[in-house]
């Protein structure tokens, strides 16, 4: 539709493209996409307790690092070096490489994960066959439901990390 109106304006069939905000009152709906939902300490404990054993390390890593789901899915063992997770630019959303410090607790989580995987995969978090994870939606929604946590998405773990970092 937008392309049609753009053409009509260029052809002088209409005075303004209603899809362009600066030309006329826009037809596009304006939403406030700012959403800040994060977990309090008691909710974090409930969520972790509600996670299945194979899923808990993913949630803990997200909580301790603020990593995005795609970054977690793409995380390989060679990216964990000298107490840091070194995310290459091709894996991050903005294309910039990022270094994330590994806390003592996260080191424990990753060490246990390495032992559990027995190096069957280059990926830190993999499926039972060693393949790359593709979807964790059902596991996450189930954990939230068991924990009694509502209106919470996986990305909100990133908000939780940032919010608790600011509160320190």
C-alpha cells in the first residue's frame, strides 16, 4: 500500500502520502513499544526452580550475561576465553563484537554444561543430538507457567540483567 501511495503522490494523483508522517497525518498506527518487564529476586528463584534441568543453564546464562536468545543459540565453546565470553560481530544484533565477563557462578554453570554435553557439540547449548538449538519457547513458557510468572518473555531476561546491574 505504501508503494502505491508513493507512486500516486509522484504522479500528482494525491497531495500527500498518508504513510509518510511528515507529509500528512499518517495512517500508520503509533505504538509505544517501550516495554520494561523484569523479575524481582523472588521471581528469579521461582523461575529457576521451575526450569527443567536441561533448560536451567540457558536461563541462568541469560540472567548472568544479558545475552539475547540468538546470541545464546550461537554461543560456541571457542567464544569463552580467559574468563570472558567474546561475541563476534556477526553474532550480535548491532554487528559490533562484545566481551562479557564470566562471573564465578556463570563459570560453574558453563563448566557443568561442558561436562553434561561431553563436547558432543561446538555449541554451548545444543539439542540432545548436539545440533544447534532452534526453539525454546515451549520450555520457557512452561517454566513461567509453573513459576506463576505472567506477562514475561525470554527477552525480558535481558531487562532483568540490566535492571539488577543498575540496582547494584
